[in-house]
């Protein structure tokens, strides 16, 4: 029996495929490669010594999903596939609802038709919006403030209704905080198609000389150094969180949400200083205006995942910076 990984060629998906293969799972990937590249499968094979069976399909086309299920014995699904840029979602909301929500509806309908009811869903801490307090528990108010976050929240609600209608389903909703870093081999990592939206790839592209300087959005927040504080989690820790969630859904029934984070907040300036320390490279930056909707502080309470999934993050900020830099300097143009 195989695990279907939708969006398995993407940043978090590819790292999860490595951990699945290293734990002797059979992996099938479905990806439309809109924000990823096929060469990642060669890199995964180099790391694991194992090939992945992949299909170039679009989840908006239900017949294409049906074909994957017809050709493989799928036992469980880890669902990463989705558009993920907050800014683009504000500009093109219909594209996000069509892709993320409709794609998930199609996937769940095909799963149900094939009696596959184990699902690990890639959600996001954006479902919390601007937090009322920190650390954020899974019981915090859900209040997504942009279309990307709304699609994640909407899918969580759809999956909750699905379980209520058929309690044979077993679903884990994984709300990640800020994934960074790369596989320690330096063979796979974060490769944004356009200008980076996230802090770490922005830092590494400045370090490699691809970008001139880093923009720091605001230095007058009520934080230790005035810059925004976030919960950064190493992508390998995050990938292992999916394995823990997979084992949970394989052995039980129900639906539950879990925060995947370290439980520690790091400011933008702290991240820059740590990166400079491990890389020996100076990162020039300029302070600009705050971005609308950005919270001052946002970090997880990951105790529920530790208690129920027996998972917790093990890699620290230096590991994150070291591995991100290792990926970038070995792949200055990404996967190109």
C-alpha cells in the first residue's frame, strides 16, 4: 500500500517524501509543478537511494486524480498541494479558492469513492489571523485575514463536516508556523519561483548576491528589538511531524488539529545575526514600513503535538541557518 503525497515536489512535500522513504513507506506523488520542479525527484533518489512514482496532474481535474487511484493501491494521503502566496491571494482571490478549495473537494471525493479515509492536511498558522495572545494553542480563535488563510480555514471546516458525515475518516490538520532550512545534504531546499515571500530565502539570496539587500518590515513593534517575532521551524522537523501525524491517522479515527512549531519566538534581527554567525556573510538590510496585517508576535504552543503525536522539534536556529545556507551556496540558482 502506498502513501499519496499531493504537492510532493514542493518545498515541504519533498522533505516529507525523503522522511517517508527513509521509513520504508511506498510513496506516490501528484504534482502540477506550478511551483516546483521535476528534478527534485532525482535529488530525492540521490538522498534515499529510492525512486518515486510521480504523476503530473492538476487536482482541479477530478478525472486525473481518479486515474492515479486506479493505477495505485493508495492507503493514506498527505495533502500539500495548493497555492501559498499571501500577497498573490489578495490580488487573485478566485484563483486561490478555485485551486485550493476545489482541488481538495475533488481529492476527498475520489478518496471516498476508493475507500481511502486517512488524510494528513497541510494547514497553516494563518488560520489564527492576528493572535490575541501567545503562545497560540489549537483552541485559539480562528480568524484568517487573507484569502490564502481563508482557503486553509475553509478546507479545515469542510474536512470537519466530512468527518461528521462519515466517522470512518481519520484526519490530522497540521497548522505550521514558519518553515525554514533545508535537508542537511544540501540537495533539496526552498526554491521560490519569483521574489522570495519569506524571510529565510530572502536572507540567503542576499548572502549569495542574488539580491542587494534585505527589507525588514518595521522596527517599532512592541518586541525585544522592535522587529516582528515568529516561530521558525526546521523543515526536516516539520517533515517528521507529518510522519507522526500519518501514524496517528493510520491507527485511529477522528479529526484533530495540531500546531507544528518550536514554541519559541525569534525576531527578524535575531535571525539575521544568527545567519551571519553561522555563514560568516554580512547581510545588508533596510528598515521599511510595516506590512498591513502583520502581527508583532506569533509563536506556537506545540504541547498538544508532543502529547498526542509524540512529536517535538529537535533542530535549533543555528541548524536552520546552517542548512539553509548550505542549500543556497550549493545551488545559487536553485534547481535551475
